[in-house]
C-alpha cells in the first residue's frame, strides 16, 4: 500500500470525513497559518521512500527533498554532539507535518544544547509503526550497530488505532499485522469504546509486550517510554472543536476515545511517562488531523519530555 494511503488512513482514524487538502494528506490549514513552508513540506512528505520488509511489513527508504530527508531507517534531523539517543516510534516521532530540524527529536537536541548537556539524536520513527514493529526495528539495529547511550520510545495512538481496527474486523487483538492494511468494515463487529476499562487493559497488554521486548533487546541501555497525546485527549477549546468538526467528530465522540486510551496507562505496571495533557493549557491550533501536530506541537512535546524525565536521564549519562 502506498505511504500516502497509509498516512491518510491513520490521520482520519475514528473520524467521519477527513477531507484531503494538499497532496492527498488530510490537512487543516488553520494549523499552519503564516507558515510558508507548509505546502512544500506536505508535498515532500507524500513522496517518502518506502520498501517492503519481510519482518516489518514495510520500512523507510532513502528520500531527499527540501523539507524532509531520510537515509535508510533514519529521518535526518538537527545535528548534535555528545551521548547518542535513539528515538523510536511512529509518524509523530518521525515528524509528519514538521521539517527535518523541527521534529520532536530535533527539538530535544535544541533543549539539550541550551541546557549544556548536548546529545546526538537519531530519529528512527516511521509512519504507522506499532509496538511490535518498533521492537523488531530496535532489535535489528542493536544487532548491527553500536548501541546508543539512551533509547526514547514515543507512541500510543497507533497501537490504540490498531486495536480498534482489529475489534472492528473481529480479529484477535495484538496480532503482528498493521491495521491500515485492512479496510474498515462496513459493519464493525465490535467497538473500542464499548468498555473503556477493559479495552484499556487490552491496549496496555499489547504495548507492554512490545516494550518488554525492547527493554530486553536494549540490555543495559536505559529506555524511557512516553505515552503520546492525540486529538481525543485535548480539552475542547474553540480551535479544537473546529478541528474535530473538520474530522467529523464532536467533543462527546472524541471523549469516548479518551477513556480507553487513558485507561491503558492507568493499567500499566511498567514505567511509562504520560504526555497526554501537554496541550491542555495551550491556545490555538496544534493538531492538523487526528494525531499529527504542527511544529509548535513538536516543540511543546519535546519540552514536556525534557522536563518529565529526559533531562534527568541525559544528565545521568555523564
């Protein structure tokens, strides 16, 4: 399946109609007012390289453009120096809707440099990846490259969306597939908002399995896991209500997805850092679809990562 189709599917997950605006990607222009780079960036990001992979199903490939560059598994980002930190995740780690030097990993490089503890960030996120794919990629890279000093995993929404699709299809939860490879059924067999507490526990179990594999592969390398925000976790401000309407949603329908998503981290017995509230006090448009943010959003997420555990983890590296 073409990358643009995969991205369009996850961007509109759970929504009525996410209308494509630029180059086939769902795009809410209000999130990019005054940002002249946006149109070129979205055009660049619809033409990312992608290759088939027997284990991962699909993986990144080399890509060059004005705003978005990739070399193998790695998104190019802001250069740094010092301890090496690998960032693992999906498209929000990769930085859909953000230029190379303004992704979450690049913003962390800025923060670390300003704090006098510079790092090298390797952005290994890839659109639509879920926990089992993250674990396979990490294991593969650790087997072939010098290990990093620290690993950061930033995820949550893809695994939730995957679980919802599996329930709709009547498939067993947590399979090694990718939900975007299957069309949404006309008559779903179950929903992911029917029993929030139970669905949250299932989601926690799925992600916990992937995290256990990642921590086992990492060995003595410390691992930080961050649970990401997405549109359902943001309070319903006027700007956000306008986005939800664009996505065919209401405050109530979005809130229905908030319950199971938050219940997952409430059920977690492993150490996981909750970032679902990082946009609660932020005014103005942040999301441009169901999960992706503009560059301001990436900066806010990076600030929260730094303040809620990453600063301390980097300092411990010496």
